[in-house]
């Protein structure tokens, strides 16, 4: 037998030598396990919940198979690419961007200088699993991912039987798989999974009827997401054609000059980014082609953020989402906060047809991102790190306002120019209120709004369906663990 102890750490960060240590985590296991397979010597492997779950699954004589027997699991070699200006190369998606609800490339690579480039493109409906950092996250490829080089930090899972794609995707979203996967990682600071680890993980199997059900549901989910992607692209194309300005290849690297009066009035902004010439071109196009240009404040009843609060988490609390959660593709919500302990707790719940805008982070990342609130989001306790925007429905359609603020080339620059701070830039509600919004004929704004609002509804429907099949997969796994067969 072997006694295993987790790493000892002080109770409080910064405690020096001789300070009292926290509670010791320990357990007893067979010494033979330490010499099996990869001969894992870190205690964390054997003391994790995932290790116990994996042992429980594998203890069953039937009803499961190693993933490597069901699918080909692989990943490209480590990428060494040459970064080129936007428009001059192929878009590249890092792991975090692949999981976003709207993946947006931040780097472009020279295709000719990218080794094994063909392997780095993805086919539709390929399962991707993160293998570095937050390991075990899963997504499936659809239209936003196609045509981009995808990082080697995501393992590709290709079932030998294509009919199992839906079940594997649903199983990978279960808490059981996530715990087992994280229990297999290695590394102290940055966690990693290897292809061999994933190949060896047990997968609960289902009969043909269940596999067919999951396959059809997953196909429906991603068909809805493809349609939503197309509708947003159509709305943005209409908006862009009216403003008649191609800002897709705009560069802020070239020096420029502004009048001294432009930096001494109002907020006295001395940061060059605020005065960038692209914003001036967009504002000029709005004035030339719009019926009118008004500030965001004139189209809303309120623009605010509720203030910081002390988070007390617990298993019986209200589901809590952060800014990152809202802008990822239907992430697993694992945090729950005791809302009853928060002062003015009603201020942290959202209302349908509001917009939320991320108020902090890097200007090349989530900062300034905008989302329209649907009924599904009203059940969550939402981070204060999102500015709330309440449109006046009789004045402007929320879908049109979403397009005007979130358009990657003609809207986002007007939002993000207002960010201030060097380490973690921030946006303030009174600056957001000054963002100019062009007004057009009602018919045109309605055409844009209907596409955006329909896309948001399709995304919400897809998320609900995905939550449903995840719950079904969780129940199948629970039945298996209770000794009930999942295969007739």
C-alpha cells in the first residue's frame, strides 16, 4: 500500500515560513498503481474525483469502451507561423477564440510559411477538446471556424462510426467526462493532456437508437448556429453597404496628427487611440449616409453598471455568469452565488432586449463586446463587469442597435476607442453614452434588426437544445454508474 499526500500550502497567500498549514489531503492506494502505465507519481492524480470516477467506470465489465477504440484522436504538430498584416494572410484561431460564441481572428499567418497547413484547417462538425490550460473543454466546428488555421492546442476527435459523433459530443459535455479528463492532466502551472491520455479514457456506450437521437439533435443544434451566423453576416453586410466604407483593412500603425483643440475639450483624452483616424472616417460616413446621427444616450432609457459586490459561492446558490461566460459558446455554468447575501441583488439580473457590453479587459479581446439579452439569460446572476444598456423600444429596435455597436469594422472601433488604462483598459457608462449611432429609414433599420434578433433567438434555441442533450447524457451516465445497462 502507498499513502499519498497532496502538496502542503499555507492557509493564507503570502504566509511566510513557519506559518500554519492548511488541511492535509491524503489517501491510501495500492502501490502497484504507481507502477502502472505512465507510472504517475503525483498524488493529485489518485486523489482527484476524476480518478475515482474513472476507476468506477472501468470496474464495470461492459457498457463502456476506451475512446481510442471508438474514434481517432489526434492533433497537429506545434505551430510555428509567420504573422502578417490582416488581409495579407490566413486567419488564425487560438484555443480561447475557438470557444467564443463569435470566433474572431486576432492574428493572420502566411499560409506558404505554415508547416503542414492543410492539417490545421478543420472540417465541419469536428469535435475539438482543449488539451492545455483549462483542459477538457469541448466544442464542435461550424461555419465561423471554417477557412481558418486552428491551433494545435485543440485535439481533434473523429469517430470511426460517424453516427457516434452526436453521442460523443454530448458525453464530453457531462460532468463525469470533465472530471475524468481533468484528473488525467499533468503539469504544475499549465495543465496538459496528451492524445494517449484521451485515447485511454473510458466512454459509456449507448445503443443505436440513442446514438441516432443524439446525432440528430446535435445536427439540429449546429444547423441553427450556422443559420444564425449567416443572418448576422447578412445584417452586417446591409449596414456596411449603406455606410459605404471599407474599413476591413484599416491600420492604426501609421502616425497621424490631430488639432490641439481636439484633446483639450470635454474629457481631455490624451491617448492617441481615442483620436485614431478610422473613427473619424466612420463618423464622416455616418454623417454623409445617415438620415441623422445621435448619441447612444438618445436611444436608451439608461446606461449603467451595478457596482462591485462580494461573491459568496455555494452549491445551492443562483447560477453565476461572468463576461467570459456570456461571450463563449454555451459554456458549462459551474459557479453558483448566494444572491440573497448581495445588496440590491435585483440589479444583477438582466431583462430581455437589454444589451450588455463588456467594460474591462484588453482592447483586442472581449473588452467592448456587445450582446443582446434574450429570455434565457434572465435566470442567471450576472457579473458587474458588464455595462447594461436599456434601449427605448419605441425609438429603436434592439437588433439594429446591436448591429450598429457590434459591427466588427464599423461599430466596434467607436466603442473600444473609449477604453482607458494601460494594464487593464476599462470603459465607463458616460463614455459609452456618447457613442454615435446613425439613423436610417424605418424599413432599413427593421431589415437589419429582424436578422439580428432572429439570429439571437436561434442561438438561444440551440443553447437550450444543447443543455437538454447534456442533461440526457448525464442521466445515461448516472444509470450506468448505478449498474443499469445503457445498451440493449
